[in-house]
C-alpha cells in the first residue's frame, strides 16, 4: 500500500518523493493553543489553554499536521463524558506503565484538515507543505489544537475541490461508513449496482455519507430520517425517504420490497425487527454501528468486557445465520488508503460534504452544545484558524 501511495503522492506533488529525515521545527516550540479536558463530565470540563505540550514525532512513520479545521462527532461527546475510557486507556498504555490519570489533559476532536509541518524518517510520500486530511484514532490526542501528530498511514491528500473547512467534515464519518459498507458489509463499486440498501438514521454525519457512497456505486437507497431532512436526502440521491415520525416505522418499511443491505446508525429496539426486512438466503447483510463493546469494558473491566462482547456478537451472528441473513458489527477504522479512495469520489463530484454549522476555535464549547442538542443535518465544523 505504501509504495502505491508513494507514487500517487509523487504525482500529486509533481516530482519524486525523497526520503526525508526529521527536521527540527524552524522555531523552537514547547507549547500550543488547545482545547482540553482534565476530567470527564459535562460541557464545563472543556478548558482552553495556550500551554498544551507541543507534539513531537516519536516514530519514523509519523507526521505533524498544522490544523486548519476540525469537526465534532458523537464520539467526542461520549469521550468527554468518559464513555469507553477503559478500552481507550488500555490502548494508550497497554502495559500500565503510567499513572492512572495519564490520559489527561486530553484533547478531543478526531477530524483534521491541514498542512504537513514535519515528517518522520520513513515518511516518503508526504512532505512539509502538503495539504492533507485525516481521522485520528480515539486513543490519540485529538485535533482541537493548533498541531496534531498522526501516523503517515492515517493521512491522505485533501481533495483538491474542497476547502479545509469542508474537508474537515468528512474523514471520521467517511471512514466509519466505509468500514461498515465496504470492509464489513462487502459492498463495492463492482457489486452494488441495483441492490436495495436501507439506511437507518440517514441524516447524521455517517448517514449522509453512506447515502452518497452506495448511490455512487449504483444502489437503490431508502433513507430513514425525520421529515425536515427529506429534502436533503433527495438532494443526496436517496430514492425513497421514510419519515420515522409519521407512523410506525416497522410497518412503513414492511410495505416496501425486501432489502439486500441495512446500515443501522440508530440501534436500540430497531435491531429487534430490522433484520426481518432483509432478503433471506441471498447473502443479505445487516450492519450496525451501535455496539456494546466499549460500554461492556467500562462496566465489566477489560477481560470480562471483551468476553461478554464476544459472546454477544457470536450468539447474534449464529442466530441470524440460521435465519438466512448476515449480522455484523462495524467500527471506525483509521485508514489513509481508504481516504485516498474517498478523496477520488469527492473530487469526481460523487460525494459532497454536508455541514450543519461552522464555529470558530474560540467557540468550541458552543459547538459541543450544538452537537449535544441533536438532530444535526450533517456536521459541526471548527475553523481552527480563520483562513478557510
């Protein structure tokens, strides 16, 4: 993958990608502006500081990105409240070498669009000055900051047709949808044409991306959302739009032909009846993004939580397999190569960002409150620097 990306990077940069070593920053920096939390809780735990430790390259495949824009996702609300802390802390410090509060101060924010500032020794397909985008995994320091460190394999060249503000709205939701639809669900350009796809919770960040992705691949898309999002869904290419508030959703969907694929962004009681809408014994698949993995580990500890999670997904998979359908869980997966493919779809006009509201860097708490209010139509974006 790296060699292919290196060639693509050289083509975008207009020359041969030299192997670069680490260069000291032209101006010595020890701190930077950042929004952090020092404990878990409500919105009042958010704190602005100008003294966040400046990021450094620890591994040869890492890069430092100057953040131009970031965006918020529901996971940021969850992480602010401490959801998933057990699993994330295990990933941050698997050998438990640090103190128990080693995660603080913690910077939230997963999406970034910005400019490469420094490259590690083994990074040959990016160079300082390249405009890039990425989604940073949740166990790393986030993007509501002036600079952020990312692994080179998590980073991709920003779509040329998008501003940083627009680009920052897509990586996390795009990769989450890509994981669910392509890597877990098995749909792709070559096998999606004509398939009937149902997307539950279609007007959020992941939903708006997923509608456009499967539509670009030729699927027939049914989107479930509230009535005030129906115009947006039609604009994004949905063939049928169902208002979940206009009556019994299950009964409304039963009147439609059966589906080949269901993406569930809602969870809860939906799972009890949604699988009955799939075509039996045809390879039809239900993929949910609402799983108990992190909450199990928070409640039961790492070992028991992982065991309980394994038992749950295993029993559900087998139960539904006997009924003739596939049941799967999907998660966000950071991937520069997948972002490369998404960037091609964006630059070809097949996927567009859907932004609900843009906030300045000083308005991060206000942006969190906006996201917490729910019913967003697309993404909440933060302009970290004034330039768009």
